[in-house]
């Protein structure tokens, strides 16, 4: 129980004060523009959910996001409670030539949403169905991972969830879905989607699967919100009941020893081992366990699909790298997967940047420590290296748009701060990304991209050239006017 406290309430709460979104996996946007374009007469009738204009009771609540730097101000909000509500919203937007944006939990910023926009929120769409015999779950667009896990563990199954249970399933999955819990063993979440219910720009609700529309099925799994509004998805589950996992915290002074050990260690581990290492600056707050309070630490996060005995042997070299402050790795039920990363659950103002690395060499580590370690010119809150490879590096049986599978690691940088801190934080994060450029693949991972990465050339870096061209052709077919453009946009070819 002590270990769980250190990883959960003892660390997650203070990280919520400093860390930001460690699992950016959805598609809300930020900003506003002058001049409203909607009135009450324009709103669709017969909704199961609600239509809200600026100033209406509930309008502001419906727009709440996880990343507090975002402030969407759409001309109308359709709080969808059924697929028919989404269709009505899309048809209204089409009739007025308005763009459509989608908001579930609001982790990932993309581009501004102003009063010319129809914003569809999906939070009320929370249906979950688990077919234990087929090992498949069907979830609606507003479902978060915790709700899915609550149902799957009852029958001894587990989904390819991210690092936190509060992220929305649909945005995470359609942006790729990189699980630090089981990703190396099973690949991306998008690799295991069986079918998608999608409202396209013509207002039609389509069931998209390999045997109904192969090109659209390819594109939407990795293209996120570019091709329509997803109302439900069906995906595979896995027979996993327990994990050997947790976090090991070392003093920041030992960051070099730990990172150099880690870069050699990942060369030896099986696909069943997923892991990451992070440099963290924890606040001097009573909520932080005393051994970690106010410290710069290095945290290695472990998730192994195997026994405690074999997992312990695998983790031993890491424990020997330096003297841990806290070593909280144990066998746990899958339902406790969120304690491994202990990501914050309260909304935060977060600045983020990302890159993909082809390797992690001794020089890579030294350069990273120079800009993100104890002597860093600016105290970034978190710098994470996440191990890829394994099934993440292989093509799935049913091809999709998720690209850049040659990358060996993700680099993710996050820091908390308000508008007054924006200049210093964005410069410091850009410096880290630039310093890692010699080891970068040049590619990007869509779910970790932010508003800084929304330019067309940046979006193209998330895909192989042939994949991007195929997606642009699909876009021309299903969304020729680019109604779904308030995202990391793929323009019609």
C-alpha cells in the first residue's frame, strides 16, 4: 500500500501543480476571433443533447479543457448525446459554410477556435460495450480510458490505454495511440481498431471498416479528426490481468548515471517491456512525499507483461545505476496502470513540444542533460524519453496511416506556466528540441504535436510521403471543402 501512495496521491497531486499533460492524446483547440456568426434560429431542432450559444447557461462549462492555455470560443456548441446530434451539427455547419471542431477532454492544442466555428462536444456519449468472447470493446466518442478499464477488468481483459485513465479513447486511438503500458508488445492502438462509426462532411453516418471503405478506414486510423466526427469505435482487447510496473526515482544529481544505464538497458529488453525515463522538477509542497519534495529527480517508469520474478531480474540493472530515493515497482492489477506514470488529473496550463529520435547515444544523453538537467538554463518541468520499437516498429496486419515506425524513442517536453512565462518556456523547449536534432528522425508523432506544430510542413512530418498523399486523396473525396480543418490539418489533394 505504501508504494501505491507514493506513486498515486503522493506524486500525482503535486505533479498536477507543475507537470502538465503527460499524455496529450486529443483534439481541442484554442483562441478566438471577433464577430459571432450564429443565432438561435440557426440551431438544429430535435437534439438529444443541447445546442448552446455564447452566454447561454452551460456554454462555458461545455468548453472546459484539460490544458488551460486553450480557450475555445465557438459561435455555437453542440453538446452531442447521440450520433444524430453529430449529424445535425455537421449539416448545420455545411449549410453555413462553417468549420467543425471536436472536443472531448481537451488535452492536445491545435489551432484557434473562433465564433465562425461549430464545436461538437462528445462528453455525453459514454456508452461502453465489452464482448469478452470476441475480445472486443465498442465505445462511444466521449468515453475515457478509466471507464473502459472498469469494464474490461471484470472479464480479465485490457485495452491499449495510454499513461493516464483520464484521456479520451477516440482521440487517443485515432491519433495513433502510443501505450507506454503495452505498446511495445502489441503496437499502436490504431493498429487494433476493427471499425469506426463516422459522420462525414455530407452529414452521413458511415460504418467504416476494411470491407466497407478501405481507403477511409486506412486514413482515419492515424488521421484523427481530418475526415469526419467519430461517434464510436470498436477495437481489440488483450488477455492481461496483471502488470509488473511502477516508477523508480533517483536524485537529479544521478541523472547522467541513470540515463546512460537506461540507454544501454533498452537494447536488452524484450517486447513485453515498455518503459520511459523522465527528468522531473517536483514542487516544494506538502503533498509531495518528503524524500522527493522540492527536488529535481530522474524517474524510470516500467511496465512489463510478465511475472514479478522475471520482471525483477530485468529491472535489476536500473536499480544498480544509482541509489534510488524511491523504488516503487511491483506486481499490480491492470486496473492500477495509471499509477505507473501518475500523471496529473486536474486541469493545468501546459506548454509542450515533441520530436522522434532514431537513437539514444552517449552524446545524446550528454546534450540532453546540458539543456534539461541540473544546470539547464531554464527549469523545464518534465523532459521524457519513451522507448519505442518492438511491435511499435512493425506494420500491422491491417495497414493504417500511423507512420514513422522507424523511430526508436519519443522526446516529449512539458512545462507549466501562464502567459507571462510563455516566451521563456517556449524558447527553452525549442532549445531542447533543437539540441536533439542530430539524433532526430525528422518525423513527428501526431498525438504529441501541439499548436507549435500545426503548420502544413510540420503536419506532413507526421506521415510518410506516400501515406500523406493517400490521405490527401481521401480528404478530397470525403471533405473537399476542408470542413474539418481545425486540427493538424490534411488538406484535400
